[in-house]
C-alpha cells in the first residue's frame, strides 16, 4: 500500500469522528503493510498527516478506540502516562486517593512496599489500628488461658 492509497481510505471523514481501521486488526490495533514493513495504522496516519512522533513518546488514543486512525484523537505521551490513562489494575489503583476507611493516601499516612516485584501501598492509620487489635487479641488469649500475666506468654506451654 502506498501513501495516497492509505490516506484515501479516510477521505470524507470528519475530524471529530473516529476513523476505524477496517483492515488487519491485532489486539484491537489496526495494522497495514507499508513500505515493506508491518506497521500500526494509527502511527502511520500520524506520521503521514502530522509528522514524526517526538522521541521518547508514543501515541495515546484519546477516544479509547484502538483501531481509530484519526490524528485528532491521538496524543503523543510518555509510556507511563499512556498506561496510567488506561484501564489496567495499576491505572485504576493509582486513581484511588483514600483507603477503604476514608483516610487519605498522603506521604505522611502511606507505607510503600513491594512484594515479588509488585508495588503496594498501605494506610498507616489502618495499619496501626490493626496492630493494636492484634496486640489486644494476644493479651486476651493469654488471660483466658489462665496465664498470670500476658507478658509471661513466653513461658506458656504451647503443647497443651
């Protein structure tokens, strides 16, 4: 396919509507054979109608339609920004500003940690309240078992 043929597919389309690719589709994205290479149709449309994509950036579909080739619906952004605009678990989680109990995830009130390469965050207020409840549960357990003092729990015979 040449440039003129490619662009003629979108003749008569308005700048406001999506220009869906009707050819080869893979994972929602349109693909076209152009100048000896398999290329994403929306990237080719951008290159032909707007010019090169700035270094370090990729195109984000503002319309959320992966097969759309309308350059008015595309924006060059960083990979991180593109991912955060999406619907992945990370993108959804990053938009959450408060814990389930209503405490704000601020720098002062948030533990950041990772486990097996995944990043997590935890509310410090809820974490501290949970630790207090656990502490009280241990105290209650030893008091019910008849230990003189819950502080002597280390001498408790665990084999009973």
